[in-house]
């Protein structure tokens, strides 16, 4: 799937280990704030996944509330950056919560209505859960990248957001037609050649924003770590050049 098609569908959370550490080792006030920030970071992806798996907003809300309780009360001690990504801890926690919920539902006697959805008693495979969560986190990154471009443009920066918006709104138009549409929105003439150059720059700037988010969240120590994270998210191809421009931290 291309970056343009992803943006069209949107028009996707990685881990900050310092935040995870602060959430269970920092001073009391900082722990509370860090836990709330972690919950906000994961809420959309987790809720979306739970609704898809449980096929019931009420059931999804029940399981999410238990997940939120565990996160907020500080059940993070087992989340060790030396033992894997924090999202793996999240994934495993959700898996067990789903299993527990389904066991409770299976043992709870009640009359089933014809309109009730078919129960889903078999828990999803870990690999399926991983892919679903990665898909949601990828969308979070793309949405945030899109927002950052819009904010930069509104602050007087280059019209990268408008360029991508035109491309997404009119995916079947040719360069001359897209250039004319962009010219209308910018209030100036844009040639087909300029349009293609502006589109390339806009795509690159979005990729730069995506890489910046991954770097800030995962804090890779070298380019291989960064490329691995981008690959997991399905963003390595569209971010390849931007990743090549990133300078790893000096030791």
C-alpha cells in the first residue's frame, strides 16, 4: 500500500521508554502524570483493536477499563526495555484480558437473543494481535505526521499539507490538472513541472515527520534500529530516504 493511499484512507504509537520508566520509578506526582500520558498514547489503538476482536463496544469498553486500571495503578514493573518493546507488554496484557473476559462470558448464564452477535470464544493468536496493533499504531503516526504538516503550513511554512491534500482528493487527475487545482488554492500559477517537484518535497517532509516521531518514541541508537522499527510499522519503504538523513546519537 502506497503512502498516498494510506493518507487518502486517513483523510498508528510507539514507545517512550523514559516515560515508561517514570511511570513506575519516578516521584509520585510524576508517576501519575506519566501513566496518564501512556494511557492516552495507547487508548485509540487498544480500543479500536478490542472492538474488532470482541465485536461489542460494551465488551471492548469493559476490557479497556481493566487495561486502563492496570496501567494507571502501575502494573508496569515487568515492562523492561532490555526485554523488548513496551508494545509487546501491552499486547500480552491485552491478550490475557481478552481471554479472561471471554471465560467469564462463557460461564455466565443468560438467554441469548436472536440479535446478539455470535460469541467469539477463541482468543486471537498473538501474531494476529501484533499485526492489528501495529496497523493502528502506523495510523497514529500517519495522522500525527499529517497534523504536523498542517500546523507548519498554518504557521507560514511551505504548503506541503495542501499539496498532499490535493493529491488525496483527486488521485486520478494528471499533473497539469493537479497543478491547476493547487494553483487555485494557493492563489498563484503552478506548472505541472512545479507540481511534481512540490509533491516530491511534500512526501519527503511527511516522511521526515514520521522518522522524527519514531526516533523520539523509540530512541534508536543506530540506523539499523531505526530501520527495524520502521519495518515493523510498514513505513521503511516510504521513509527510506528520510531515515538515511537521520544522524544517530554520538556515544
